[in-house]
C-alpha cells in the first residue's frame, strides 16, 4: 500500500476533515503511537492501515484501503 492509498482510505472511511485528526491524534496501541508517528518511523502504510482498522473496529468489508488506485489526472 502506498502512502497515497493509505490517505485515500482514511479519507473514504472517516471523511476528509476527520481523517487528518485520526492520522495525527488517535493513539494506536499496537503501534505504540499515532498513525503519523508510525509512518514517520518507517512502519509500512499497510501495517498502519490494518492497525487502525483493528483499533477503530472497521468491519472487514470496509478494509478496502489496499489497492485503491490514484484518481486520473
């Protein structure tokens, strides 16, 4: 999962405004920090996405972040 796919998945799941809050402020127990912290430490975006899905109890059917395509230019 690329970082752009991760951000798109956050935006789709939480909305554009709240996605940034989740990324910067929600503590992920499994990663011992926020999503932003984990990404800056080099944790792969896919691992961060799945930790976030687990923590926020996102249903399996909506854990679609992997493989989202970039929008056409």
